[in-house]
C-alpha cells in the first residue's frame, strides 16, 4: 500500500515539475520576445538615422561635384573661344598667302610668255643666220658637216686608227683581266679533290678453288651468273682475281656486289646466284637513290622530279676520262654558282643546268643519240624548267648559246674537266691527240712549224713571214682555232699562239 502511495506521489510530483517548468519557459520566452522587439525598434531608429546621414552626405557631394563641373565647363568654353580665335587668324593668314601665290603665279605666266617670245626671236635669228651662211658658203648644213668630217678623216686617219686600236686593246685587256679574276676566284673557292676515280671491275678471290666453284660443273654457275647479272665474267690464269666485263656500269657494280657476296657465302649454285643478284640490284638501286639525293642536297637544288634525281644518281657509277661524272657534275655546280654570283646571273638556273648537264650519260648505252640529246629528252619528259634545259644543252657547243647561264655552264665544264689531275688518258691517246693537233696545224700552207705545249692546252705556230702579212696572220690564227674546234675532241680549251717574225740581214764590207 505504501509503494502505491509512493508511486502516486512521485507521478504527481513529476507532473507538477513539468507544469512548473513549462510555465517558467513561457515566462522566459515572453521576456526574450519583448527584448528582441526592443532591439529591432532600436535598430530601425539607427538605420533611419544612418540613411538620413548618407542622404545628406550624397546631396552635399553632388552639390560640390556640380559646382566643379560648372567651373570646368566654363574653362572649356573659354578654351574653345581662344581656339576659335586662333583658327580665324590662321584662315585670314592663309587667305592672304593664297592671294600672294595667285599674284606670283600670274607673274610667272607672264614671264613664261616673255621667255617663249624671246626663244622664238632667237630661233628666227638662228634660222636667218644659217640661211645667210648657207648662201655665202654655197653649202647646206649637212654638206658642210660632211666636208668637215672628210677633212678630219683624211688629216687624222692614222691617229684615229691608232686611238681606236688602243681603246680596243685596253678594253680587251680589262675584260680579259676581269674574266680571269672571276674564274680564278671561282676555282680557288672550290678546293675539292681532283683525284680521278675509277669504279673497279676486278674482284679479288681468296684462292683458286673459288674459281672452280664459280665456273661450276660444265660451266653452269658462270652461265647462270652472266645470265642473271647481264655481264661477262673473265676467269683466266691471273691468280687471285676475276674480271667483270660490261658496257653498263650499273650492271657491272651489281655483278661485283653479287660476286663478292657469293664468295663470302660459299654456296655457289644457280638458285643462290639469282637470289644474291636480286639483292645486289636492290642494294645498288638504294645507293643510286642515296647518291642522287646527296648530290642535289649538297648543291642546294630541291625542285627536281624524284625520277631525275634517281637517274642523276646513276652517274655515280659512270666515269669520263677517269673522272667520276657525278663528282664532276657536283663540282661544276659549285663553280657555276660562284661565276653566276659574280656576273649577276640566275644562280639557281646556272647550278641546276650544271648539275644535270651530263645526265644523258646515265642512259647513253641504252638510248640512241648523244648524251646531250638524251639529257634534254629526260628533262623534258619529267617536267624540268625550260631555262635549265637551255642552260645545259650548249656545254659542248652543239647548240648556240641562248642565255648567259648556258655560257656559265660551258665555262664551269671546261674548268672542272681541265683541272690538273682531274682526268686521265692513256699514253697512246695522249700522244695521238698531240700528233693530231700538230698535224692539223701543219697542213696550212703558210705554217712553217708548230709545237703542242702544256699537255696539249696550247699550240704555238711559226709562219713564214714572206708568205703572210700581220693582218693575214691574225685571220689565219682564227681559221686554225675554228678548224681545231670542228675536227678535234679535247677537254677544256686550246690556246692558239701565232708567231710571225721578220728578220733582215745585211753585210757591211
């Protein structure tokens, strides 16, 4: 019973606490609400005061700004008035100056008219004077001029001829000296090797047993090799070597590479021969392409068709008088560029013409015609510049010179081919050329004797003075030079020196 009472009392106390707590919370909340309202009213009063203060400040600042703007406007207006006054003064000055200019122009016109009238009077006086002179002299102006010239020509004919000859000799010497300076400068600037290069056609073998393998049973290996490579193998008693013979330098090199690889491989049989020949062709074609690209890159020429570049690379395996044709063409290109710079010609055209001048030699064993004609057809087919074709076609004087670049290419060819050591001839060909040169000159009737000098670069001719005069000797020297050009083939140029010596002998007894 007591427990129940305790529970009831506890519950009543709990309810009483809850009610008291709620009442106290209500009283506190009402007090806080009243405090917040008071704070809000105070904030509103402060905000109104602050707004009034800001408004007053803004009104004050606007009034001050308005005052400043009015003062600035007055200053600007004053400046505009002063500027207007200055412009008015300038206009007045310009008007006054224009009036003066108009007056001066009128004065000039009147003076011009006076000068024209004076000129007309002077011309009229000169005409009257000329008419009077013609009447007195009984000669017209043209007739008097002609008579005067005749008298001067008769009186000073010898002096005029001597003066003309001196001027001609002086001009020739200056031009010759300038040409020598240009050529000497071009040659000195290109310090390339002049050693002749010959592509070998001899393959070394380690022992004579290899010869038997290369020949094969009943010669089947050598026949297979010759058929695949398109060359002829000469296997003789010469120890340690096999000679490859072919008119095509590219095929000769393919055969050399294939034969060397066969010797290294050791398995010499028809199937292996065909395989290695094909590989050698690919290797040589790669070398040809690389050499052509290397040449155009070295010469700074990049607008050729790739097929022209590939044909150009074939010249790496071509020689002329022992001189590698591609190396000769590259050397010519540098020389032609230097000469063109000195003369103010088109450097690019001169260099391109020099580089491809012998391109026909790459195919002259396959196509009919001279290497110049073949080269022209190649360049025309693959779209080369017509100016380049014009520049290269005259380097052997088969075609007339049409441009200065064609003369430069021919000159560069003579320099490159005539450099000491650049080309090699056999002793027989060398002696034969000298004998032909002297024999051709000695055939002329007035020639007493002649000597080929400087390795055939000069022919010195002695004539009989009783049979020929000085002027005729000069004509004879030109005829001999033309005859040499027409009938002989030679690198570079040949200097023709004519000597006519008169000796008078008397005896005093």
